[in-house]
C-alpha cells in the first residue's frame, strides 16, 4: 500500500538500509546513514538500485546505506516492446524487485533538483508536494519522444513512447477495426508512421499483424501501412549493412516507404506533405526518436544535441558534486580513454550496464570505497522485422550475423528474458546487480 505523505515535508527513508557500508565522515559525525536517491524507474534506475544494494552488501566496515528509488509509477515499462501487440502486458512491478533488497520505492513526478542543498522536489500521486534530501543522487530519468515540427489542427497523433501511450494506440486500433468497412472510409484503415528509425521499422513491420488481431486477416491485408522519413535512406542510424534485409522485410510486409518526406500539417485526417501531396489517415503514429528528460537541462549545465548530461568515466555528472547519471539522460563513452570509444545509445542495452555502474559508483562514494569506470565494449543490434523475422548484427559497423528466423529467436530471447529483472529472490536480484 502506498504511503501518504504530508504536504510540503522533507522526507528521510527509515533506517532499514543495508548493512556493511562504511558511512562518510560527515554522516558519522551526524549519527545517520547516508541517503542515496535514484530518480527514474526504467532500466538504468532499476539496475542502479540493484547494483547499489549489492555494493552495500559487499562493502566493508559497519554502517548503513539508505537507498530510495523515486519514479512516477510502480512499474518498469518494457519500452523496447511497446511496438508489439498487447502493450498493456509490457511492464514489471518494481516492488517485488526492490523490497527484497531493502530499497524503498517512492512515487512522484520530479519537478526540480537543487544540487546545492542536495534536495529534490516532486509531486506525489495525490498531488501533494514532497521533498527528498539526498547525500548521493543518481539521475536516471530517461528520455521522451522528440516530436517533429508540424502543425496540427483538430487532429491527434499517437506514439508508443510510454506505457499509457502504447495502450491508448492499441485501444484506438481496436476501435477503428470495430467499424465495419461498409460504414467507414477506406482511408480509415490507413496507418501512417512518421519516422523510419529503429522503432518505426519495428512498428511498421508488425502493424499488419496487429490490425489482423483487431479486424481479421482479410481486412488487415487490405489496409495501407505507410512509413515516412525526412532522411534520404531507410534506417539511417542503423547503418548501410543491415539495410538490404530491412528493405526486403518492409517489402514483404507491404509497407509503403516514402523518403525525403516530411509532414507539414495535419488537419482532421488530412496530412499535407512537403512535396504538396496529401494522405488521408485517422491513425498517425510518431516515432521520430528521443531526447533526454528535461531534468537534465534544468541543472544549467551544457548538454549534447540530444539533451544529455556529460559524465566522466565513473558516470559522475561533470560540474556537479554528488550526482551520477545513467541511461538515456547521460552522454557517456562506452570505452573512455581509448581511440575507439563510442557514445552510449539511448537503449536498454546501454541503460542497464550504465545503471549498474552508476549504482556501484554512487554507493562507493558514500561508503568511501573505490569507484570503477563504466566500460561497455560489446555492442549488438537486433531489429524485429515482423513475419519476415529479424536481423542481428554485431559491432558498431553492424556486421550482420543472423537473419530471419534465427535472428528472430535471438530477439525474442532478449525481449522476454534478458531485459526482465529477477523478482522476489534477494540473492538472484543482488546477483543481477553485480558489476562484472
């Protein structure tokens, strides 16, 4: 049951923290254990909590470390799976992961961070103002959809950026397919997806199957699925090597691809394009990439083109003491100090290891223990391509190793096992938080 907090109070976590963590000198003098606050309940934030708890367990010298995770709802949303059918099922409750390892879950929408006072202000689930003091902070607030510049008049666009949005889209598809074809316009079964990157491709190749679930195979086969992008090539961010397979899969799914194309205006169900063309559609879905949560910009520091905070090799935010960052909000090098380093991508593949490194290092700072640099040399890409299968590639050059059914099996393994945290089992959760 959620705890109801008083209006405008400063809250400290009860001292039920993890043993065997050496207190900082200041906290020893004050007679209290240090507080580690983690903002964000996505992959980076949750894995940071597990890693911090593991670091506290493995620490030396007596003492306690208080760990709290602050997030807007009590679930880990499996964002990489929201293109699939049944998006309502794509989340995991946080309680069974955090409770066994002594991490407190607090719910609220963060409004402001005061790095000088080491204080965070948030709005709780009942609209109350809460404040949380911290000694160490991990910012893992993730990213949001980067919407394109286009005018909308009496029109709604859809997205799969978060759980609520993905469920709303699915409900919309259900409603559209429930209208008999004889009672509607043929264009009612036209789906336009704006953005032909990773997410747009996966959604486009999956879309006809999703329409079939709601309206039957025959009707889904008659529908139009259109994928638009302003870029001159498909899957520009994925590089040229996987592209022939992606194009083959799009053709197999009968997805109409329009490149060098931008939507300038949507009025009612009419899309006006930059070339003067018009498309009629009641289902327009935006998948145009992501930008970091605005909390990054609120700190007054320099950010990269995607709004991410610059961090050092230990994931400490450059220019602010006591704050680490991980996941989509952090501009981190995967191999710092080398000529071959790349910037970590906005993906769960990088968010989970970054979260573990941030949790380990933030806990280490509070316990006066050594930190370890974040490193992630291995990089793979697996794009789901609907009934055609998938394409699996390795390295930043994205050399294709598996396609079709073999790659699909690899994708399904990652999506149904790798990205899910252990639950209920303290030992298994702490093992998942170990920094290897």
